[in-house]
């Protein structure tokens, strides 16, 4: 976690511009070599990318390069346009060697300071990690292959359903709108969480007139003003005016064949048709992309059928319809039947729906902020969002604590220990507090101790069960 935070901070900093030539790499006049730490080496290579990005082809290199190899692979694509390529290649190989050397030293130091038992654990974890990485790489390569199989210029015209789009399909349509056709960086949750078949659904979007490829005007609109001015300069046209004026000037004064050449380096983008716009314009953000499932489960919860709602969620997201344990059902039922339990008086007629959304949030495994999105989509509650967020957090913590207590009692746990949130002054004083299970009272001697409480409970280690 420390290493992750350290690297994250590096990437958040604004990177200095690099002066790269055929003989060396410098930053602000200082010579940089491979004796520096890996993060400095990585920063220098980031500067290489920034330099190329700021050239005439800057539109072809985009995004943040989070790894050394990613940066190099992107630069490799434009090798022929980079005059000092040999220097960049040599520097990349030097940086990689430096990185490997540092990581090897780190690993050897860690191993030399461990016992035989720890070394065995280390070897097992390393082997397991490598196995997981191999499997992850296989799945990723399969995913990229699936995305690459779709060619918007050669669409299978037989893929047509003419059925209304589901909420997941509408959300995916909105997600793809405006993306470049050669962009393979499509979030994997669409496949693994929402079961989207990229090739099939994209073909359907085109065949059923939801998506089209961008026109020259669309491409020009997607460019920055500085890019439009570069095109105007190349055609000896005036560069003054707002963006709409620049686009109109290019279109009106540039033959189509010439315009195609000028825009040849720019990717086409997926663009919504009027039908596609109608399908997505009223989509509201929610806890998940599957609004149909959310609505169905909310209704089941309001009807008291908690187990059926939970099974639907499990089957959709995990492929198995597991039953909800009796402890959950008892606590959920108590919440829905008791009109006085832990809710803002201002909720009034919205109370039941509010509680149902909180229960659904726990079933989905989402935090209070996403649960608030769910509530905001379903019901228009005129209460300060921060108050609602605190109430959701408190109610979720209360429910989970009650469920844990019931589970502990069923397991024969005699005492419960509080694990406190050391960053919350109101909670830290409860650190290590031991409460007998028979005396447990959530909200009083057990969490939540306040609206912002992040404490949790565990069986006390001396407890016999």
C-alpha cells in the first residue's frame, strides 16, 4: 500500500518538460542517468512521451502512461516519425535494466531477512501470484481479441434483434458514444459484470441505427482549437475565430479528398444517431448499470421477499443463486416492519423506499455514496444530500452490526471486541472495548457510535465457541 501511494503521488505531480537529443536526456539542465531511483527514471521516460505528445502528432498519443513498457509501446507505434529513435530505444533498455536491478536487490534483501517458514510462505505466495498473473493475462488477451474482432467498416449485417434495449445495453451505448474506433481500452466490467458481448452488441447498434461512424465535421468538432489552427495553417487559411467558425472555414475551403488526407491521422469516433440519442438521453446514474435489476429487486424487498432479491443479484453478478442467511432476513424484516427504526423524520412517505434502497445497497456490496445514487434515481427526496449520506452510512452500519451479533450468538461467541477507526476521535476511545454478547446494543455499547462511525466488531479472541 505504501509503494502504491508513493507511485500514485509521483503520477499526480505535474511532469517537467524534457530536452531529448541524440546524445543524452536532460531535465531542466540536469543530467539524468540510470543511477537514480526507478521513479526518476520512469519520470524521464514520461517526459519522452510528453515531448512526442507536444509534436505535430500529439493527437495520436493520449492518456497517462502508468508503466514504462506502456510508454515505450505507444512510442514504438510512431517510430518512423521520431528522428532520435535510437536514443529513445537505448534509454528505454537502460531504464528497464535499472528497474530490474533495483527490484532484484529488493527481493533478495527481503528473502535474506526471513526465516525458513517465511521463505516457504514467500515462495508459495510468489508462485500463486505468478499463476494469477498468467490467468489474468490470458483473460485480458482474450478480451482484447474479442474487441479487435469487431470492425465498424465491415459489420455483420445479419445481427439484428429489433428488441428494446435493456438498461445495461443503453448504458453501454452511452459509454461507447464518442470513443475512437481504434480504442481498445474498454472497461472489462462490461464483459465480466454485465455479460456484454462486444462484437454482437456493437454490430446490433450499427444495424439497428443506434450508432454510426463520425463524419468529417464530427471529427473536427472532437479536436482542440490548437489542432484546428494547425490544419488551417497547412491550408494557408486564417486562424482567427471561435471553434465553430474554424470548423466551418475548414469544411467550406477544403476539398473532400484533401480533408481526408488532413484528417487521416485522426481516428473516427462512434457517434449516436438520433435514435441512439433518444435511447440514452434520459439515463440516470445509479448504483449499477443494470437499472432493470435494481428496480426488480427494490420491489421484491418492499414486498418482504429478501431471499428472492438476493438470489437474483447473486445469479446475475456471480452466476450462482445462493440463499440469504436467516440472520439477514430477520434484521431486514425488523427494519421494514418497524417505522421508528433509524430514519430521518423528514423522510416521511419516502421512509420505506429509503430503507429498501439501503438493504439493496448491502446486497450489492456497495458503499453509501453509490446507495445515495440509487436513492436519488428512484425517488426525489428533498433533503440535503450530506444528511442522506450520513443516514445511509449509519443505517448500513447498524444493520450489519445487528446481523453480526446474531451470527456470533448462533456460533456461541460469548464476548465481542470493537475494532475502532483510529482516525475518528469519537470512535478511537472505543478501541479494544469488550462487550458480552448478551449485553450487545448496536448504537450504544457497539457500533455505530455516530453517523460517521467506521468501527466494526469481531469475536473476542479469548471467547470460547
